[in-house]
C-alpha cells in the first residue's frame, strides 16, 4: 500500500545535511575522465531569481547525468561580485558596497545549497576579494608588458552626473542607463585592451565551436570584417588628403561628394569662413549624440564645409560635407559618397540636392539606389567590365597612382576597460612625474581596494579623493609623490578568465594552476543566458588566445560547447518585472513544494533553449507527478498471478525509457524526457494494480527508475533509494543501460474473432498489455462493425495473437 504523502521540506533538509556531511559532491582530486560542466557565475544582486534557477538546475541535471555515466565532473559556482549595483546601493542607502555584496553572496550561498545541485561549494570564486582580483591585476600586467594593454586618447561616452565613462551598452537612447542624464562625448585618456589584434582569429575559430549558430553569427557581426580599400582624395586648393574606407571602390566614378564625421580633424582645414558658424553649431549638436542615436536616425542631417577634394578617378572637384551618419570610430571617419548605389548617400543627396551618377547598370529597376553588382558605365576605361572585376582593377590602378590600397576593415573596437568607478579591480598603475606610466611590480600585488567607503551626493568614486589611496611611491625611482591610477577595470575583465581558476581555487603561485587547467580545460559544456552572446564570450575567447600565445595554456578556445537557456516569463507571458507584478519568487515555491518540484517544473515546461511563461497550474501538475512517483515506488509490492506477457511488456517499456532519457539528456531535451517518465509511471501504477509481474522484476524496475530520476529530482530519488533498502547514495550509482534490441517495436498481426469465428485482423506493436489490445480492437470494431451491433458481454484476449468478442445472442 502506498504510504503517507511525500513531505519535500523535511526530506530535502535531511538529505542536504547528509550530503554536506558525506561530501559526495566534492570534485575528484584525481580525475580519470574529467568533465567540466560550467554555468555562468551570477552577479549577486539580492536573491537568486527564477532565471538563475533556470540556468543552474537543468545544468546540474546534465552534470549529474555525466557523473552517473562515469565522468569525474567539475561543477563549480561563484560570484561575479564587482559592479555598479553595489555602488548604487552604497550611494542610495549608505551601505558600503562591500557590505552589500557580502550580504548578498551569503544569501546566494544558502540558496545554492537549497537548489539541490552537486555544485562544489568549496570552490567558490568571488571576484571582489583580493585573493581573486590580485590575479585580475596580474592579467592586466601581463597584457601591459605584451603591449596589449595600452593607454590612449579616445572619444568616449561620459555621464556628467555619474562622473564616469559608460560602455556603449550602458547608454540607452542617449542617456545614462543609471541616472537618465544625457550622455556626452568626451575625449579622454583611457586604458584599452587591444582585442582588435585578434579579430581574424576570433572570427575564424568560431567555425570550430559547438555553439548555437545565432551566437556565432552575432559574434561575426560584432567583429564585422569587411574587405575593401583605403582611398585618398587630395584637398582642393590646399595641402592635405582625405582618406576614406570603402567596400565598393568599383563605384568611385560615381562619387559626387564626400562626407566626414563631425569630429574629423580635417574639418578644421576644409572649413571656409562663410560656413564656419554653421559647421561649428552642427558639430556641437552632434557631440551630444551617441553612435547608436546616430546610426538609428531616420532623417539624415549635415552641413557643407565649404571645402572640396579631387576625385582621383576622374579629377572632378567634389564638395565635402559634415554629417553624423558617418561615425568617427569606423574606418577613417570619412566616406566617398556614391548616391546612385548607397542608400544613406542617396537619401542625403536627395535631401541636399547633390549630383547622382549611376556607374553600374541597374539590373533591378525597382530598387533605387541599386546596391548590387552589374556592368560598369560612366567609368572611363572600366566601362563594360563586370563590377567585381572592375573593383580589383580600379584598386590596382589607384594604387599605382599613389591613391590608396586594398585593406580589410573591422567593426570590432579595442576594449575600453577604464571605469571611473569605485567597486572594481584597481588598475595596477602608478603615474610618476619622473618616470611616467609605471606598472605596479607583480610582487606588490594586489593593489588593495579600500573597503567601507562612503559616497558623497555626487556619487563620484571615493577613490579619487582618498588620500592614502591616491598617494603612491613610484616603484621605479622611489618618488613618494607619485599618483595611483584611480580608475578600476570593467567587470568583464574579471569574468574573462575566472573559469581558469576553478580547477584549483587555492592556488597561490599564479592566477591558475597549470596542471589542473591542463586536466580540466577547455570547458566541456558552458551554459548561460544569451545576453552574453557577444561581450563576455568574446572577451573570454580573446583572453584565452592571449594566454595561449604567452604559452600559459594549451588551448585557444575556452568553451567547447555552449548552450543558451531561454528566458522565463511571468505567468502573463511578459518579461518579469516588479512594476508588472508578475515576478515569480522561486523560494516561495521551494518552501511549499520543495526544490525538486521547482527543478522538475523548470525542465518540464518546454524546451530549455526556448524558455516561456511560468504556469502555476502546470507547476501543480508537476508536483503531483512527484507525489505519484513517491506513492508508486515506495509502496509494498506483492505479486498476484504472474503473466508472462505483462512481464515482457513492462521490460520493453523500461528499455525504451532508458534509451529515451539517455538520448534526451544527450541533446538537452529535458521536457520530453520527463514526459516519458510520466507515461512510464502511469504504466507502473497499472502493473501495480494488476500485480501480475514477479517481485524481482518489479524491484528491478523501480530501482532503475529511481536511478533515472536521480539527476532530475535528486532529493526524492535519494529518499526512495533509501526506502528501497539501499545504503549508499543513489548519486553514486551508475546510469542505467539498455538493450537496443529490446527497444525495437516488433509488429504482430492480431486475429479478430466474434464468438470464435474469424472476422478480421489488425496489426499492432508486440508486447502490448491485454487492456491496450482490447481498446484497439474495440476502436476498430466501431469502424468495421465486426460484431454487427450485437451487445458484447465479454472480450477474451490472447496477447500478440487474438481477440475474441463474445456477444449476447
Ligand atoms: C562607397 C560606397 C558605395 C559604399 C556604395 C557602400 C556602397 P561595412 O560593410 O559595414 O564595412 N562607411 C565607411 N566608413 C564609414 C563610417 N565611418 N561611417 C559610416 N559609414 C561608413 O561598410 C563599409 C561602407 O560603409 C563603406 O563603403 C562606406 O560606404 C561606408 F555603393 O563607400 B562605402
Ligand atoms: Zn618615478
């Protein structure tokens, strides 16, 4: 008989304590078959939200599955703990950023345990602690000495209220994401990591990765390699040349004007007295707009500089305009405008009434301007050639004349890592009046971030005014009046290498233990949100290539396989947000139904990669399933009359189940795996009612099922395992195997008799239970009317062979 219902709260608490004590989830010290199963470490922002669960719980199921298949699994967690929210809390509520962070990591830590994961919590990484950021600083110095960390002038997004540089992603509609102040463009000396040196490798190596195609495509677009030419246009009537980048040198005869970015240095030389005030006004206005504003603007704007250049192809004198649809940060910040063949140039020429010359025959009259290939016209000696061929010839011809050369251009920019913020890893640099820029020697690391800082109302980083921090001794000449760099690093630097430290978090002789890294890396499977498709994943790939080149690691790609889970939406189908009141707090559910139910529901609700709305009703259904599992498995089983057919049918269904779940987990289809478990449990309860299989077979079945359940619902599986009389943990068991031959469906022909006379037949899978065969036969009788509408009083079934309807005469 089935026992009292399952009490997840008490049971989960019990096993949590047992597991912690026995240390069954500690990573193997001597792995024979290492498997690195990694989730993206979270920013500790208060409590684990349902999105974290959606990442960590299914990822844990996969880790447990690998472990049962004999792998030694490294499955760590940590905290990406530096960053603005901590600082905002400090500014708003007066709690020091470090206190706020420590409080949050403590509550995350408790919830990591509650989740029921086999995460090895002895290996926690916290990027805001000196024993970690010491090595982030070490990495910076490595890059610096290799010439890959450089300080230079650049135009940056500046928030005058937050007093800091913002990354492009932190600027929303031209305003600071944090405070809503209009962002300014400013020229500042900042630290950059020269990721552009790696552009080709970052692009080409994508082809070898087992990553979602859309992520690879996003990275390709971000790197944005385009082949073209740098061409030079002499300034008319003065010295100087205007250099442009173009992907279409074949259209040069159609270039009727030039456009330069408002910040372009040559504007000052081109500008005429009449145009001066108008151009300057325009430059000032454009200075308040971000690149994103500028690219998205529907209406093109611009002003004429008054100056001209000479088109080297046909010696025409053409006007130079200033317009903000040309960006200073791309190519050369200047373009040759070809209004007949480029959409933006076309719109601009129409608006300002500039000349349009078609130089490629438009094969698609419907589209104007025509951007495709075709036959050359209005292009001197190149007329009649096909445009791709003309492209090569024109570049060669211009090159001979000293007017430029073929080049490749990238959209990718160097990585600006300076932040004028407090809560980040200090940049280990000292400025000395005598020696200039001096790196802090490695043996003086870490440069310690002072804790317990208070902010004044301006929100400015307290480091700027912290006398003990700013004042430094020059490591080179001993000058005690040197000044410490007060900028900290972008938090993406912290996360660009953290996965190297997990294999040995205690390692003191370097950022990472080379032996342990050799054992565990590259990461076998990396799981996290698609919002990291570009920045984090690109930066981590870059740093891996840098360390590879430095001979410090022996692989170039850190993450062999990547899986992006989808997003959990509120029950109303919208993105969860406090203002919509549709936020699901996983802990509320855990308290009532247990962690297993939350885990299982998250995996059952739909394909992991898709996400979807949280459905409280389906959640209830999932919970009921767990209760049913408990009831069925934990009940006493006593066989009645044993039926050989029933035994075979049950056996086949188990082999099928093992195969299905194995294959589903291999391709992360949790939802269909769980659906088949549900079907199987329904079958098992039927068999239980019929009690027509042997006790040995029953036992084998329930034991196998509990092992299959273990990676999904680790607490319940452990409880049942114990109730089945086992002493060791189910999580130390091997994954069940299956016999392929037994999973194949055999077909049999079943004869249909009415009162013993043959009336028909049908085909169905072998090994079905009598009930299923009868159902099938009755359904077909409705179609074929074998029983002539007579009342059936009895149905005799011989499994795999015949059905006999006995009717009332
Ligand atoms: C002439 C031309 C004719 C162009 C034509 C296109 C079509 P991708 O592929 O993205 O690299 N361009 C160059 N620098 C720019 C800048 N700083 N701001 C805005 N636009 C810029 O694009 C390269 C093309 O974008 C270049 O080729 C240039 O316009 C424009 F029928 O030159 B083209
Ligand atoms: Zn000095």
